[in-house]
C-alpha cells in the first residue's frame, strides 16, 4: 500500500514533539493493534518522537528509553502501549526470544525504533517513518502499509498545525 506518503520537515526538537503529539491524536480508534516503525540514523530524533507520542497518549510515568531492555510497556487511559528500541538486537531470533508475539496480543499501540534490526519478525508496520538529517534539522517520510496506516496518515494530515512545512502531501 505505497500509494501515499507524507514528508515533513522537522526544523527543531519542538517540531518533532509537535509531530509526536499529532500522531497520537490521529491514531485510529480504540481496540486496534497499531505499529509505527521509526527508522533513521543515530540521533535523528526517533526517541524524541516516540516519547512525545507516548506522553500525548497519556503516559504520565517517566518514559525510559528501551535501549537496553529492548521494550518498555506502558498503560495509559486503558490502552496498552509498547515502546521498542531494537538498536542492540542481533537479529530476528532475539526479537522472538523477547516474546514479541506474546506482547502483541490484544489491543495495543507499538512504537518501534530500529525496526530493520528485527527483520521479517517485525511484521508489517501500519505506518513506517524514516527520519533523516536535512539542512539544519530533520525530515521524516511517513508511509502507510495497511488500511489502518492510511487512515492514521490521513488523520495526521488533517491535524497538523498549519505552519508545518510539508515537503509533499498525502495523495
């Protein structure tokens, strides 16, 4: 489902936080299983975006980076939230050993940094983001891979502040 995408410029950290908040607000209804993957170079802003989204989804506890634990689960507003960081993962087998399949039972929203380290074990992301350095800031391309991902992207496009610089628009 690559017929649409959205590319945004993230001039600074505050703009990355704004995007995380907008992604949270646009997430399709309750009771769904949603996976957002975030790829990009070290330091590109994946964790900042994930933390902003988790905070906007209602996590009031300290949001720890799962760099060493690989996954941090949260509960907010009756919703299960999973934050994965696969940077230290050696391969797909380790993701399965982590209990990835079991963690994804029931209703949840998962944010996954470094999804390429999990290979095919990750499965299909509803929405995939790739963040890269651009000028003095960052640029992110968001691509849906499922119907839920397309709905998410369309909802996001409607909720973005007017002053967000879009390098392209959702088709």
